[in-house]
């Protein structure tokens, strides 16, 4: 677990419970867009840039859909070319505790990750296709500090369980297709900047 994220979440937690101001004193925005400025793995790993959309449905509840996309092309000199595409979609559901400029949220996140890759020969013909389908779910603890109504900085920690099914489709008649599966449980930590409207 990243020490910086742990310290950030604990600092926000201390501010929430020490700050004498109440959530009713503040006007929090309903919608926002967030980006993770530091992501150390988990179900979102490899999904490219992930965008989070916090939706505050009241002073004590938040939904946070997310979408990530990434594509990479490799042009190997004198060898086969590769193209990779990753897509991640998910949803966080969080009860929130608000005091003054700080918020703590505790809940869970669920996500799906799709990845595909093609390997091409020197003529540009595809000779191997890979496909991954991952499902992830886990509890989340996070916090954020509002500098004003429109911007916040926060961090979160989670434990994610993920299950991945990988398929390999060989275009050659001399090789059989393959299907593998993998499960993983691991910690994840992120630092966020969120912008509210």
C-alpha cells in the first residue's frame, strides 16, 4: 500500500472528525469529473487514462461511474507488429461522512475490463488474437479535501478481487486455440483530483 495515499486518507479522516463545521454549512456540487494522478494497480491497471464521474446524490451518498480507455500500436522493425486496446468501465457506491471541507467515503467498487491484442506478420496479416475479460469487485475507503466548491484532492485505498479469462486465437491451422483463467486479490491505492460543476 502506498504510504503517501495512506497518510493522505488518514489526514482527511482526522480533519473530518476534528473540524467543528458541519456539512450543512457547505454547498457541495452534485456532478464532477475526477482523474487519478497516481494509480498503483488493481482492476483499473492497464486501462489507460481513467476518468471518474462523482455524482453526489445528497450530503451522505455518492455514486461514481468510471471509464478508462487505452490503445497502443507497436511497430517492430523486421518483426511482427502489435496492436493493443483496453477498456475499463465501473461503478463506485459510497455512503459519505461530511464535515466542513472534508469528506470520508466508505463503500465498494465494481468494474469490468476488456483487453484485446493482435499480432501481425510483416505482410500486415493477423496471425494471433488475444482477448481478456476481467471482472473486479472490492471495498473502498477514501477521503477528499475541498479547496473550494469546485476542486478537491483526495486519496483512497481498496482491496480488489478480480477474475480474468484470457483467450488466444491462433490463425494457423497447426496450433490450437487456448483459454486460461486467473484470479487475483490485491490492494490498490490512488490519489485523485476532482473538479465539480
